C-alpha cells in the first residue's frame, strides 16, 4: 500500500505541471504557426527565374571585383538569417585557398540549423498528445474516488479537467505536425537554392554575367518632309461665256432652171446647158 500511495502522491504532484505544460504546448504551437505564416510570406515571390537573375547580377559584380554589391544582389533571394550567412560565406570564400571546404562546412551548418529548428515542432508532435494523455489520467483517480463516495460534484469537475486537457494536447500535436511537414519542404528548397548558387559561383567556375546589350542599329533617317501648304480654296468657277447664237445661213439661191428636154426631169440633178439654137437665116441676109 505504501508504494501505491507513493505513486498516487506522484500523480497528484504532477497534476498542476501537466496542466500547465499542456497549456504551454498549445500556446507554443500557435506561436510557431504564426512564424510559419511569416516564412510563407517571405517565400511568396520565390522562383527559378528570380534566382537566376540574382546569380547573374552577383556574378557580374564579382567579375568587377565588387564583393559588397555581389552580397547585396545575392542576398535578395535569402529567406532567413542562416541562408544570408551561407550566401556571405560563398561570396567571401569562393576565391580563397580552401574556399570550397569552407563553403561546404557553412552549408552543412545551415542544414543543421534547419534541422534544429524543425526539432522544436517535431518534439511537440509527440509531447502534446503525451501531456494530453497524462492530463486525462491524473484527474481520473480523484474522479473515481468521488464516484465511490457518491460525490458527483467532484466526479464532474475532474472529468471536465481530464477531457479539456486531452483536447488541448491533441490540438497542440496536430498543429505541430502540420508545421513540421511544411517547414521540412521549405528548408529543403532553401538548401537546394544554396547548392545551386554555390555551384554557379564555385571557385574556378565561369561567372555568369549579364549579356552585353547590342547597340541598336540606327534607323534610316527619314527624308525631311516639307510642310504642305494649306489647301487654298479653289476659285469659284466663272460661268463660261454663252456661245454666240449661230447666224442664219443665207438661203441658197436656186440655180436658173435650164430648159429641160422633158418636163419630168427632176430639179435635183441639173442638166448640162444646151447650146443656144442658131437663129434662122433669112434669104436676104445670105445673099448679102
């Protein structure tokens, strides 16, 4: 009986810490959920094209010997302080002796930091339901004791506490599980971006630079156009002078009618004039 009493006393001693722990687990899971939303908003514009543009801009700056500007250009794709620190290591050590090993070590540190951040919610995935279960079982002992004694009020109070702690623990675990899954994908993408960036800017690699803009060919000069004079209104058409009335042609005088041999001759075809007849000679005249 002494051992049982000790266990009962231990359970009763853990009652308040378990309840507080369940509440803290729920509050921490909600806090991490807010942090996840902020991380998603930071990665809202993430794309392969944006990463390539940052690498080209950073490579151009490194080719010009401007490490500071290269760090600023490449830092635009960083989504966390750890990723920005790894990018700074790539820019700083790419041309130094043993730079490849230093870059690899810094990238491994970034990976470990991501795993360490994931551990918080991964632990909460198991810890939340565990606290909920403990918070359920601990109040059952006094609840059953109250039932045996006929104290319904004690029974109902302890059962309410037990069920409430169960809900809080399960909710904390569910939220932490979702956060862990999403963050695992996000941090994997970050590490993939760092590997791509480190490969493009590796020591001895040809730095990607922006293509030189070709000079535009001048367009042929357009021939100067003279301003067209304003169209003058056409003068009003003057009425053409009236054509003179045709003068009456004089009537053709009829040709003298020649003696026709026959009265049926047509007047339209004039006949040739016949020679005049010889006057008859008188006998006196011929004798003379």
